[in-house]
């Protein structure tokens, strides 16, 4: 998620040590850890509520599924699969219909 290297982390620690001071650093680190735990708890609760409100069939929903590009790709793929099944081709066969979809639009 975050692309931090060892150098960046070390730089942030040194900066925090300078700004906060060595005396207050343990307390600030503890407060930061509590805040991170609280944010994680809130996001887990919100995710659980969203899954509960969506109902059955959405248990495996991920945030990337809500991306419009992903939604369109899945919908187009399902429509093409349905057309192949109607034609009796299945997933392994080549369909006579070759979709001309510009990948930049997806």
C-alpha cells in the first residue's frame, strides 16, 4: 500500500525524534498506535456493516470490485461468456464474434 523504504522510515523516525523529543517519544508512539488501532477498528466495522447491508451474494466483494473499470470488465466478460454458451462454444472455444473494444476505454 505504502511504498516506504528503510531510508524513508529512518528519516521519519529522526524527524519525529527532533520534533517531539526523546522524553515524549514513547508516549507519542503509544498514542499513535492507539489511533491506528481505532482507525482499523472503525474501517473493519464499516466494512462489516456494508457487507451486511448488501445482503447475500456479496460476501467476496473487495474494494477493487467497486472500481468502475473493473465492474465494466466483469460485466463485458460475463456477457461474452453468456453469448459463447448460447452458441455452444464454452470458455475454451473461439467465438465467431470478436469484440472490438478499445482497452483504453476500460
